[in-house]
């Protein structure tokens, strides 16, 4: 059998490490591959899938299954696949021999096929975050609802029936749920499943349960997907590991990077790699590494810095500076004189606004340690500053993602029972779209105001803005009913028009939210009811399905500009420019229950925090900017010789 990359052929182009790894895969059918960010593990994973097709291991009917963790990573892999096709490196049949999923979407598709095994008589749809939280309220005490450790366990209630708690979450956390509470939660999860509304964290344990109950289904998956490629394997928890062990495909590719394991708090353990190697009987000849970093392009020094950190186990004691480091910029923020103490978030915001860091012709990411800082910067950078600077920001939060917020609102729409509730729902959409500072300045909640009877809306408000809004909304609000889809569609359009008028000259609206609202309007205009007694429910489910499709279309349309997200949310992404906005010794503020703002820092003494900062820096393709307080610099800056 000829080698995968003949000596006289380099199509597609590969470095020597990639060629050696591919040849080992051809000979053994299994490989465990460690690769730093930017070394081309996605490129190689796709190529190995194509090689499996050419070797006769897979086909368009029995494709390779490429699994990754996030939707963002899935889209990146799909785009890499399109690049292969564009360059003429494979044909249509070869393209059909690869199926790409993120874990949750694969699990969900599989449990949809066999939902009847649990007695489900309806089509499954993932519950929105708000829907899930609302279900929990009557099941938990007031104190438990604000306890993150409790909520983590609550979200793993199915999985906890099969595995001890220390296998799933931080081993320092003890099982805090009493038996009675746990039983209530388990019954609540079962009820949600029977209603066709499981939440995201249920997908993996439900799929594992399905594999346990249906041996013939395991055989079908094994035949359907003779090769499984798992990306970011270092983030695998015990449930995902057990799923892979039960499937046990004929051919296997494991891609991982030990220094990007930042999900220990969600059950990731590095020994999962050793466990899967033992289970698959992986021998040393089947273990390989990629070493050449390609992501950084011409920024050779950035690639060298990344390699040096890995060589030194991320400690940085031996990191050396090369030249003037053109990939790195540092900005120190000096304390104000006169004993004036500004909150950390204000000092950080001021530096970001006036330092001229952001170029909208490229992708720029501000990567924070906490959700509070990310949310604060998003709200304040997208409105007008004293110097007239404003930015079109995209906020990529976990629960606060624009697409998640719309999903929450679509679930709320299903609960609407009156015209006033429907008016209030449109007002909530307007509240969501507007920057919080504008709502605060107007001293209004449009959700509350629109929920009044039409002749009472703005009756106690004399400002001209409210009269203008009332003039444009009057017809819509008076004709708004659950049966008048045209009025609802007009209301969605008017939400965007009104938001633009209110924000005019004071910043930008979130472009992703505008996109999703426009897509909702288009879906509403296309809806054709079946005239059944469940017409309203039919509409809501139709809009939910349309929004799920829209989300993936949006992810596949990357745009330049400014993105604000936490480091955890940046996994699977890459940006031209990465800004780490507050690298201090005491850390960033973090909003918690009761309005408290304890600080969370990158702790140099914790390996997980060193890995977290390493992940942040390695999202950059061209350059990194670090902002730090002159009176409280992080130890990382000196230990890693960044200043």
C-alpha cells in the first residue's frame, strides 16, 4: 500500500510532522495526536478522514464522524473542509464521507431518533436556559438557587445517577443535594423529557442511557460511523468517555492539547487520554505530536513564545525575549492622583476607549476572566463616550449570547395568554436590543409600559421621544392579538426601527440581535397555520425551529469587528488581534448574588489559570495587547517576561 503523502507529492501541503502522523494512521487505523494551537490538527483531522475514504474504511453511506466541543469549532472545521473542496483536493463523494458535529448536536440528533424508548410522544427540542431555570425554581430552596455548586450538580442530575460526583465536577466540591431534593430534580428532568424539552446538559447522559438500553443501536452507530475523530479530547468528561468506549469504532483519531485543558470545573481530566489509550490498546507507534505552529503567519516570535511556554510547562521561568516582540503591545494604567479610586471596570474601560487599539477591518477579541467584565465592557463600549468614540461590539456570553436570549424570548412567547402579555413581549424585545444606559437614561422598561392597556401607554410621560414612539406604535399595539400574525410581524420590524431612533448618535445596536429579529420577522411572514386548535403552539415551535437553523447560518458567516467574550468562550476561535484587558495581581470583578463584586484573577500558582491565560494568548493570529494597572501588575507579566 503506497504512503499517504508520496515523496513527490505535496497536495494538500503538509509539514513533516503531519506526514509522519498520517502514515502511522494508515498503518494502524488508530492514532492519538497531541498538537498545540495553530499546528494544523483540524487540517490533519480532515485529511485523515479523506484518507480513510481512499483506503476503503469509510464511504458516503458510512462516513467518518468528526466530533468537536463547540459550535464555533464545528463551523471552523466546516470552513476548512470547504477550503479543501475549493482547492480541488477532493471530490463530492469524498466530501460526503465526512460528517461534522459538535458533541451536543450529535447527541441530540441521536436521542431524537430513539426518544420513544423513554415514552416521549412529541418531537424533542432543547429547552431554553430561561425555561430550564424556571422549572428549577419550585424544586430548590431560595439559598440553593444562587449556589453555583448546587446548580452545577442540578444540571448533571441524570449523569449523577451513573457516576460518583468526583468524576464529574471539581473534586473539592461535595455533594450538596439531599436525597429528597435530588429525587425532585430527577423527577423534574424526567417530566421535561416526556414533554420533549430536555436541557443541554441532559443530552450526553441520555445518549449514554440509550446506548445502554439498545445494543442494536450501538451496532448501528458502529457500522454507520466506522471512523470517529474527536477534537479537543482534553476537555472530555467521564460521560463522554463512556460514550466513546461503548461505541468503540473500528478506527479512531484522538486530537488533544494538555495545555488547553481549562474545563476541570466541568469534569475534564487529563487522565482521560490515558484511559482511552488503555481502552483502545494504543501503542507508542500510534502516539504522535505536531510541533510547527502555522496560525501565527509571519509572526515567528509569537510562535516561538508559545513553544517556549510549552517547553517550560507554562511556568515561564526560562522564557526569553527575542528582539522587540512586534506581536506584543502592553499598556499600563496609572492610578489617579489625589487619592481618587475608580472601580477597576472604569479604569479598564477608559484605557480601551482611548488607546486606539481596535481596527474594524480585522477581527479583534477582548478576552476577559469574568462574565461581569465582559458584560460591562460590552454595554459601555457600544455607547457614545465623552470623546465621541463608539464601537460595534458583539457580546458572546454563555447564557447571554444573543441567540440564547432570543430562544428564551421564544419560550416566553409560548406562555403568552393575553393581548397585554403579547404587547409586553414585544416591549421585552425592545428592552433587550437597547443598551442598558439608554434605558436607564429614559427611566423606562418598555416591557412594563407596553403591557398596559393601549390608551394608558406613556400616559404619564411627557418627553417627546415617548410621543414619537406612541405615534409609530399606536396602530400595531391596538391590533396586536395572537391571531393577527401581520401585526406581530409589523411589531418585530418596529422594534428595530424604534431602537435605531433611540440609539441614534449614541452608539450601536447589537448587530447579531438585529439579525435574529429580522430572521424572526421573515419566519413569521412565511408561517402558514394548519388551522388546528394548537395554532399558537404550532407558530411558536415553527419559530423555534427557524431560529435554531438561523443560529448555524449566522455562525457560518464570520465578520470582522470587535468581539467581547471570556477566555472559556473563546475556545475553538481565532482572531487577528487579542486584547487581555486587565492583567492585574488582584484580578477582575465578578458579579455574584447580592450585588457583591469579589475579584477573580489569573493565579500564577494554579496550573489551570496558567493554561487559561495560555489559551487566551494562543487565540491570536497576529498580535496580542495586554492592559495592566501600574500599581498592581499580574505576576504573569514578569514571570513570562511580557514586560
